[in-house]
């Protein structure tokens, strides 16, 4: 997904902030070459991490580095919680 798609899915996030997150290394999207230009291709996982981090940054005033660390942990924790605590349905 290109930057425009990410901006549509994350309320309040600006293009400049998104590019800052990429340049600072908080998110590492795949690079796609189109003629002589390279575009960022964000995965669904990237978008979810950005969405959770942006919520922490904008609503809870958490620092950017900490927000991305927590956003990644939260995503991993959800998977572990679902696998370990939720019994399978028959």
C-alpha cells in the first residue's frame, strides 16, 4: 500500500510525519521502483504498527520511539494472548 492509502487509514497522520517515520527507521516499507522513482510499499503489518503508534503519540503524548516499541509489543502480545488463553472452538 502506498503512502496515500496509509494516510486514509490513520486519522490525523500527515504525509510529512509518515515520511519522517520511514526516514528515522521506525518503519521499513518495501521499496518499489517505477521508472526512475522509488515508492514506499507499506505492508498491512506496517499500517497496523503505524496506526497503534500514532494513537499513542497523538492521544497519549508518548514519545515517538517509545510509541513504536509499544505498538510492536502490543501486536505481538495480542497474538500470544489469543494463542495461549483462548481455548480452541470445536
